[in-house]
C-alpha cells in the first residue's frame, strides 16, 4: 500500500476531516486529527445525507451504526407558505434500488465518526488551533499555542475559514447573496412526518425534517435582506425576529417556530471554488476547498465524497495522487454548487401571480410525471465514489 507508514495530519475534526482520517488510517497511514475545540462535538444542527454520501459511510463500515442514529427520509414535500398546502411531492421511495436518503443530527454523526476513528487508531488531539501552514516536502503546521506539527501530508479540512486555503490560493472576498439563514432544533410537537418539508413564500422559505427517532425537528429558515451578519455558525438571534419574518406562514410552521428558543443566524455568502486544492505536502478537503450554499443539502455529502476519493487517490499513487484527487472531484463539486446556487430563487417567488402559475405547473408535473422532478438528481444521488473514478 502506498500509504503504509505515511504520517498525515488532518486540520479539523468535522465530518470531512474525520471521514478522511478513518479512510486513510484503514489504508495504512498514521493519522492525527488536530481539532481547535476542547472536545469533538457539534451542536444544534441537522443534516441530510443523500445516497451518494451514505455510500461512503457504508464503505467506511459505518452503515449499520449510521442507520441507528438517523431517520429514513420518505419524501421531499414542497408547500405553499400560506396554509402549508402541498404543491409537489417527491417520493424518495422512487429512488433507485439500494438508495437511501436519511436525516441525522450533526452531533450524532460526528460522534459516530470520531468513535470509529479512535477505535481504528487515529490520534485526535484537541485544543490544537492552527495559526498557519507551511507547505513543503515536510510541511509544517504552526499552532496558536506556539507548538509546531510536521507530517508527510497536511490535510486542510478546517472549513469555511480555512487557514490553508489562502496559503494555496490567496485571499478571496466572498459575495453576500442577499440572504440570511436561521437554524434551530425544536421538539417534534406536530407529529412531523419522516420527510423534508419546504414551505415556500415571498422572499423566504423554511425547511423542516425530523431528527433522533422523530423526537426533534430541524429547522432552516432563509430570508432575503439587504443587511447581513458575519459569516459563521455561532451567531445567536432573538427568536422573535425569526417568528416575525415568517409570521405569514401557515400549516405547522407557527407551532414549530413557537418552540424556538435561541436560533443561530448567519449570512449566506458565495465563495469561489478553490483553483488549487493541493501544493507540496498539503491538500484541501470539503468546505475549505469548495464552500456551498445550503440549497441542495450537499455540503456534508461532498465532504464525505472528498474524503474517500482523497484516500483512494493517495493509496494508488502516494502523494502524486493529489493531482488525480483534484481532477476527479472539482468538476462534480462545481456542478453541485452551481445547482445549489440556482435553487433558492425558485422558493422565493414574490409576485403572487407568477408564484401561483409556478406552483400550478409543479403540481401538474407531480401528477403527470411523478418521478420527473426526483430523477433530475440521478447524476448526484446515483454516483458512487467508492466504485467509480
């Protein structure tokens, strides 16, 4: 194996970083994860794992464990905002045989990955905040505590505000999309079905789906506005602002929002996909290479795919496999991001006449060709990076 004995440091203990550590350790590398937090954890957010991401978890030996902590999605239901009337239903049971779509609390998936990584022998070192990365034959990670870490390869899985990305690509100013998003998890007091519901309204929409055996519901609410907050996941907002923004929404939305205690709020920005994903002894993965908007639910899934393809490319060709890794991943990631970028406006139609006609058209498609809308994503969900180049 080309990875036998290779010393690898992974910056970031998120989904992509832990999945990469697990995949690389299984192929004979010696892997350390450097996590800036005091504990490996995630709080307050759900994610959707589509079939392409689930295939990576299965290949990592985590399929059974993942199913225990996740909810099987049965449908995606697009709804009009006023009364919650269903406009279009995409039956996820119509996916190809063997394809599953599931909802999971991010913290539960992190726990699953971290536990498997530790069991495999991966070292997870906490309170290791990277200050800078120096590429080279023996790259160096300079930590904020004054220490340095050297490795044969450093993987930058350190997210949106990656330390490594500007080292390879220079600074790039993100573009504010004119949208902000709230995120919250609330008790399931509405018997929310095992589906993702998208309530579509003028200039805003809200997505909801169940978590943790259906005991909770994950909420993501997006609003168009001229002002914005700083990027990040750690900003809190007054729940009254969220309820005010979605005051005109009916169906189960008011009851769900009534239970929101302390929502997170962040501005949504577009970042260019990195031109360079690798340099001497260093490589980017996940959001560090290709941040995406949350309108296709593919951020975590693309990171899982990255992790597997990176491990496979290195296993075949050693460090020279970094070239193949970028070549295999960049076109697919670009397509996913472009698709996500184009989705939001479809949910936010302001003109009531145009919105009515659009919803009528969607409903007709759903009745005449019920599988058409779902199968437009065959290129995404049907791809298996564990079997295909």
